[in-house]
C-alpha cells in the first residue's frame, strides 16, 4: 500500500541512528518515513531476512508492528523478532551474524530515559551485525529530507508473545526467545564451569539491569546457567519506563550499587548494564573500575579466557578513552588503533582481523564476537578472569597498575547545554588551539593542540572534527567533545587524563590526582562562564 506524506525526519548526518522524544516519534508518518528512508537506501533486499527488536521502552511494540508491516511491503522475505519485542543490542548483532541476515532494525535510545515523556530511538545495523557506516547514514538522512511516500501492508496485529513462526502474504514472521542464541555464544567463549565453581565457593555478586532489557539475559546466564543466587539480580524486570529511573550505568544513576560496593557488607563484585544492554559498569568490593581501565585490564588478561586463549591481534579505543590500553598493546607487541567515538569505526578493524578487543570510555567494551559493545560479555569476562586468577577485582586492578602504571582518568559531563552556547564554546576553543601550543599551564607545558581526524586504515575514509585535544609534554591529556546521544540541547564532555608510572603514586583519589588538570581545563575553556554551570551534571 502506498501512502503519501510531507513529513520528514531531521536526523543529523553521520549519526548511526535517530533519537528523539516520544512525542516526536508519535507525529503522523514520522517513524514510517524514517523506516522507508532506510529501506529506500538498501539494495537487493527482496526476499532477505531482517532482525527486529528493541529494549522494551515505551512505544517499542507499536514501532515493531509498523516495522513488520513495512518490511513486508518492501519485499523482505523473513523477519526474526525477539519475544515481546525484546532484544538487547549485542544479541541483535549476534542474531544478524548467526542467521546471515541482511541487516537489522534496533529500536532503542540506549541509556536515555524511557516512558511516555522519555526518549525513543531507531537505528539500522548492516549484515556484519554492526551499525550502518557513515556513507549509508548520510544517504538515509538525505532521503528523509525528500521522501513523499512509504509502503506498508495492512494486516492484523502480530502477537509478539508467542514463540513460533507464521506466514502472512509473502513474509515469514518468526518470534524467538531473545536470550537463547546469545547465551549459547557466551557459553562458547567463557569457561562457565570455572565461573560456576567460583559461585559455588561462596562468591557473591550483585547485577543491576536497571529495569532494562538485560534482566532476562542476566537471569538465564548468571542464575540458571552459572548458579548464582537470585539475590544476585537487581532491577531485572524490564519496564517501559525503566522503573522511572535513568538506565545509564554510571556512578550517578547506579548510585545505590556503588554505595553497596563501598560498604562494609559489600559482595565480591558488582556490575550494571544500560537500557539496551550494550554498556557496562564494573565495581569491585571497595573499587570502581573506570571503563578505560576495564578495557586495558581485560586486554591484558584476555588470553586467560578459553575463547581468546590464542591471544589478541590488536586493540582499538576511541580517542577520548584513556591511553591505558596503549601500554598493554605495547607490552603484548600488538597494534593499538585510536578511532573517533562510535562503534561503527571498530567494525572495519574487527572485520579485517586487525583487532580482537575494543572499547570506549563511555562504558562500552566488546570483542570480535559481535559488532556492538556488549555489557553482559564484559561482566562475564571479568568473572572469568577473577575465577582463573582467584583474586578480587581490587587485587587484579592493583596488580595491573603495578605492572603498567596507572592512567588517572575522569570525565565531566555538562548535559542539556543550550545548543548555541555549546557551539560557541567549542568554536572559541577551536580557534585558540594553535596559540596554546608551547604554553605552560600551571607548570605543565602543552606540546600539541588539535582537532582530531581519523583516516580509516581499512577503507581509507576520513573523519574530521572528532574532538579537540590538548596534549602535554608529561603525557597528560585534556579532550573536549560535543556528544550527540541526548535529545535536548547538547552535552559537552571534558576528558582529563594523567599517567603515573608503576613506581609512582598509583593509589591516589582520582579527583585529587587530577585537580591541577581539572583547573586547567576549566580555565582554558571558560566552560563555567560560557554555560552558566558551576559544576558538571555527571562526573565519572
């Protein structure tokens, strides 16, 4: 059926999907136009398989009903959907790869709030299981600006609660358990017997699913398969509004878990994942492991895990992520790649076999098993390493720092800044970069200041203006970026890093260790003056 419309989407070019308020997605034809714009940019899709699923937030099931009917009208031969519309982002990536599907539609706004007044999102993943590359997202954006019609079949409501297959017109619709295939993959990669023995020996963990999609995954994998007690699970029933909370696994929104892990009665290990299950938070008893340190520690110990027993081919990190992983790569004699923020940049490196593990400081870690970051995978990797080394998370971290030194690291987020103020700050800072080189700020000399660009070593593409870097002669760094993951205004992120050699002070409080650089960052950027904020919204 052909429907005409004049509405269009305003997705920004270069992003891997569309995130807006629910009220925007409820506009007539808004979602339909975006899905049709995706389909219009895909060649040779007739008769192919499409994976569809989401994080269970409000509007998820209605969006899936629309996506099914539009897939039918646009010539797809089969859709595979998670039961009740649920599918974590890493599980969706695995299903695309496992079923050799043409691609997948993932319905999520990741770690953003849900509910009737919350956020919603949609993105397309390609046949390798990873986010669409920039060439495709740019084409989709251009299509949204001129689209005048979409195609949709009008057939009955599909019951997403019943596992099984049915056929309507020429489309096969298969509803599957969203956990099963993913759980089998985890069992292949990790030594479940060793982890199970650790739990049987009295090891205690708390896992917070934040009322989001990973609840069912955690219950089946941690409890049913690994034998952890039911007390392990916190907030593991998925909710359309994430229980009224913000499903972002950081020290602000997972404060109760953090306080528990710092208490006298703390269990051995704590972890959390976000709305769509791809981000992770790792906290040992008495110690928070930053995502940057987690990447480095996992990379250094990955050979202890059966799925990676032959070692790693390389490591990749996003530019704002600390350089801790660089020191591991150097010690292992493998390459390190510094990319822009965005998992799609890791996809080429993974597909080309250049890297085995990758991560971003924004709580994302993953490997070559899928083409997305993966929260449950990161938790299992830590559990497997703890089981093999028979150490606590704090012992593993201290042992790592004693060998490699420590990159003290923090991130300041200034959220929902008015767009004109955020642009003004970044423009002013960019214009003064050249004048900063050679200056001494509080006794530390600036060696380089630039706007980061990335030449992809696989496809040769160039990505410019990926963040402003200020590098000091002593190896310290200050990074400024505008983030596009929110739906209101802009988020300014400041990343601050200082390296301390192994024979130095490796157990200082992070904010104390970085105070000098924090003061320099605020002074150079005038962020408090230009934004009117006297402190960040979130400190990680």
